[in-house]
């Protein structure tokens, strides 16, 4: 899709800047003989400076799109490899796009700034027809860039923060209130929140909802500690929480890996879950079911979000007016890692 006000770098522009023919530029960019090494070096330098990328659409004779959609995930690769959420989400995407003859271009980076550059490169090279945007951030620069480039996009997050883009969301605030209410029913009056990265919108939404629900029910949130969603960060966060005084008797973890890490940290101090500490995980997964003890969780069908996001994005790519998924609230599944508050607390 062409963008108004933003022009893709071309071979003609490189030729004009270097003072050689378009044919010579083509030879240099494609590694073919016919130009001197000095000229080739100058051409490649100018191409890098203006952000030129080879066009996949041109190689496919243009006009028919790329039949590819893109997803950039900002995670440490080692964390992503064992994070069930994205595996389920991608499975849902693949279920839809494979039937339509589309492919998913996936890139993983630990550097948030790299995401913007990737979008620009994909757009410049016509590598994707649309983008899935996950882990929405506060004042997210990706939203403005996607609008500027006029790349069809679906935000996987709260529609209230999607700045008008199509969104497939989840009612995180409702789930947070349900979690706090459950802990209150069990007699807990001091809880902790092992949250995700502070820059994410859903982290802030959950934190504010947990705090508001706790105040309404006379519960104290004794600490909130941000993690990177990994096992180790969950364990470290739980250690910090257990050192705090007064100590929380229950914790809400923002994903399954941090919850498993928290259980590990508690055991290292001879504390038993749930006798001494109740643990609740966000985003149910087989990992929660296989943990010892099995972890209670706020469960939602993550694969269904992938399906809905893929259908919406393909609708946009084909020129339709996609409608996002109405936010649903996760269901609290109690597997026994929640218990009445310990005596004397």
C-alpha cells in the first residue's frame, strides 16, 4: 500500500546521487559484475544512507502483495523459547493464515528501538502486507509509524490505547478485580503483585486495577515488583517480596513463568504453597498444570486471540473494514495454589 507523504527509496534516486546509470546501480546492488569496486562501494554506501531495501514485491512482478504478515516480538530469545503465551498466539495466527496461503514473518529482538527500524525495513522492501502489534506500550511510537507508513495493522491489546487502530483486546482490569476479590474471600489482607515490564500498557492497567480493587476491599498491596516475565526474574522478585515487612500472604504474578519462579523461591525458604503463601498466575498454560503444586491461574484462550487477530488483519489487507474482538475477561481457574490466609496473618 502506498503511503501519502512518505516516499520509498528507489534505484533511480541512488543513481542520481551517485551520478551513474540505473543499470549500474542494479548491477552493484545485486552483486553482479559490470561496475568497478569503487563505484560499487559508493552505491552501497548511498543505498544504506537513504534506507533502500530490495523489494520482494518487485521480485514477484509487483501488484499481488507479498502474502506475508509480520510480527516483531520484544523479548530475550531465551525467554521467548519457553514462554507459552506467544507459542499459543502464533499457533492461532497460523491456523488462519495458512488456510489463506499467507506466511508469517517473525522477528525476535531484545531491543525495543529495533522494532521501529524493522517496520521501516519491511515497509521499504515490501516484505509484508500487514503487521501484528503486541505488548502495547505507553506513548507507543509504533502506532504513529504504522499510521505514517499506512501499513495495515492489528493491535493485540486494549482498544482504548490503540489510537484508532483495529484491536483484539482482553479485559485485564476485570480479571484483576476478580483475582483480588478471590484473595479477599480467602481472608488475605496483604498481597503482592509480581508485574511485567513497566512500559507495557497491560502492566499499568493490571496494576491500577489491582490497587483500586484492593483499596475497595480493605487489602494492602505491600509491594509491586516488575519482572521480565522469566523464571529467574520471578524467583528474584519473590525473594524481594518475602524480605519485605509486613510480608504478603498471597501474590498475583503477571505470567506463568514468574509464578513458577515464585514457587521455587518460596520453597528455597521452606515455605509451602499454598499453606504459607498463595500464588496466582496470569495466562494459564500447560506449565501451570504441570507445576508442583498445580498453579491457579487467570485463564484465557490465547490461541483464540491469534485467530481473531489474523482474521482482522487479513480483512484489512484485502481492503475490508476489520472489526476487533470485543474484550473478554479471563476466568479464574483454581487448581489449589490458593488457600485461606495462614493463621496469625
